[in-house]
């Protein structure tokens, strides 16, 4: 069960339309502090894009699902390494997803 250290409303329900960059960056700060609810919110807001990218690279939905879970495990472990001065949080996330998918593709290729 996810603990709620603070209440976050889904992005589409917020009264103020904040910049995506700020919202995702704030979520990554909370994730780095161990906030599981922030990770769930981040996941819900980004999983379609992550899964879509991985699926295009791998071409297999089962492998894409597993790889997407690996991506969010990386987010949980490495969120403190995100630097907003170097780019948007979504770009950071999609880079992780792309790299994971390519690593998976290479490992499968080497096995064949």
C-alpha cells in the first residue's frame, strides 16, 4: 500500500496549470525522498509515453511491459541524479527508457 506523505492531485485536476517541467521535477524531488505516492503519480502521468517508446523499439508488448517496470525501478533508485538545469524531467525519463530498451534489444540479439 502506498503511503501518502502529502496529497497530490492529478495534474489535470490542479487549479493552477503548472509547467510540466516543474511538476515532474517536483515529483522527482519527492521520489528521491522516498515518497511512494509521488512515484505512483509520476508513473500514472508518464507510463503511456514510456511504454510507447519502448514498444516501438522492442516490438513486443510483454518485453515492453517488463522493461517499463525496470525503468520505473531506475527512477525510484536514481531520481536524486536528475538535474533540472540539464533538461526536462520527461527527457531524462525517456532517455532512461530508450537506453533500457536498447540494452534489452541487444541482450536478446546476443542470445539468438
